[in-house]
C-alpha cells in the first residue's frame, strides 16, 4: 500500500530527499508520491516534520 501526502504538507521537500527511489516530486501546492514507484518503506513519513504522510 503506497504512502500519500495530505494537505498538511508545507512543501519543505524533506520527504523527497529521503525517498530511496525518487518517487516523490513537487506537485501543485504540495509534494506528491508516485504510487507505482513507492516501495512502502516509510522513510518519507518518518522524516516529515508536519506528519503529512501516511499509508493510503
């Protein structure tokens, strides 16, 4: 089950730097996760300062 980024995202970019496969990119107003590339490792969720990332 892929991770998703909620509207609580403040576009800081911390999560993108933590993703080992580059599945996170800047979207319109917040970062987004490519569900097809996500490994479900959770490293992005652990790094998010606003806890905006959770499993779908």
